[in-house]
C-alpha cells in the first residue's frame, strides 16, 4: 500500500471517531485552601468541543487521499 493511502485511511478513522465523540474531556485539580494541615482541593471537568465539521472534513480528506493513492 502507498503511504498516501495509509494516511487517508488514518484520516477516515480519526474523522469517524471525532464525529462519534463530539469532544474531549479532561479533569483539572486545583488547591482552594492550603493552610497548614488543612487542604481543600477542587476537581473541575473541562471539555474541548469538536465540531462535526472537523470530523466531516477529516473523512472527506481521507477519502480524497485514498482515491489519489489508488491512481
């Protein structure tokens, strides 16, 4: 297989995953109070949204690369 075809297949897979997940979540932890032995921490979950346009563009780009790799 040509490298262009492999990159195209990878883009298609990543695009489908991006369409299915719709975003990446992660948790941050910060100290609210830190006074000697007293420690209070807060956990906050944040999400980075992935617009469907990004996933769709990756799938289309992958299909184009697979098509060009077959020529």
